[in-house]
């Protein structure tokens, strides 16, 4: 089904999304639908969420992170959630050259919990 429009269940304890959030993704509506499908205390876990080194050339990843955090901050009070990013691993390619941070990023899990 199209989960961006509606989820087929209510009162979920845990919703897991495996697949990166891409810069082209519209994230607000699917997050709201997932929050509505949770019971109080339930969680959404989305992985991986990428976080680039601030001095890197990974502008797309940096902009996506800002967009995601801005959306989550807006949803906190209106939809009674708390959220955090949990680090999983640092990705460093085998071809890494010192001074080049473009290919290094942190993989994280976004955890959203419905609190009310």
C-alpha cells in the first residue's frame, strides 16, 4: 500500500523503516501517519539516517539532516513525540585520503517515541 497516505493499522508498539531517507523524499506526511498509528509509548525506528562531517562536500546529506531535524522539531509539540538520533557506525571508504572528508559519514537510527 501507499504508506505515505495511510497506515493499515493502529496502536502499534514499533514501526521499523529500513531504507535511507533521501533528499528528494517528502518526510513530513509519512512521519505523521506513522505517529498516528502508534500507541502511547510506541516507537518508530528509521535507519539509516546519514550525518556528514560539517566540513565535507556532502551538501545533500547536510541539507537533508537540517530538513529532517526541522520537521521533527515542528512535530514534537503538535504530535506529542520525543526523538533522538542513535549512532550506529562511521562509514570510511577504503580509498580514504587524509584531508578528504567527502566520503565519510555517520550512520544513525532515528528513534521517534509517542509520549502522549
